[in-house]
C-alpha cells in the first residue's frame, strides 16, 4: 500500500488536473482514515469519492453500514464513453443461496440507477419510491433489515406498491 499510495501522490489525480475548469465543484483531498471519520460524522459533505480500488472497497462497506448494510447498496461503473454496468455491491451470499432469504434491494436499486442512466426517470422513481415505502412501512423486511419476510414476500410487497 505504501508504494501505490506514493505513486498516487507523485502523479496528480485526474480530478485535480481538471478542477480549475469546473470552479463550481469543490475539490479536496482527504487521507482515507479521516475521510472515513468525516463520512460517519456527516456524510452529506461528500457527493463523489474517487480513490484506488482497495480504499474504495473499504469505504463503500463503511458507507453501506451507514444506510443499513450491503443488502441496500447499489453500484454503478460508468465509462467516459457512456457504457455503464450496474450491479449490487454485495457478493453471492452462498450461505443463504436458494433459501428465499436474500434482500434484493441492492440489485433493484442498481436497476433503478440503470433506468436513470437510460433517461427513464419516471419508471426509476416509481420503483424506488415503492421500495422505500415497503421498507418504511416495516411489515415486509428481510432478515438483514430486522424483519422475517422472505425475498419473495418482500418483492411482492414492492410490486404491490408500484403505481
């Protein structure tokens, strides 16, 4: 890590090289441990975080914990040419595979991000609001959210809330 961190410090980050072109964007650099503390204290300070893969993996798990866990965390990788890949942050959860226990929210929210990327905002908003309503209602939550609903029950509750 010390070597890769040093390499990153010797070469200016791309965001830094372009910061003066975008004066409305507040650019700053943080040491990763301080960034984690600041995220816990006030996550609203940050809109976008750019970092090497290892730090990104650690910080994304920390952020997932701030919102309820990996089962709620979507992910997007968007290239300069507009190509995009959306996926759930969490892994395969082999311990619950095939048991109808998984929380599908991260995958669903990744789909919402894809729909927004494609300009289908109304459809994305409908799905997003339905999922948030089910979570807020509390009747159908999967085990990782403190409930006992199966994946199928939770999903049906979301479908029933769609407009």
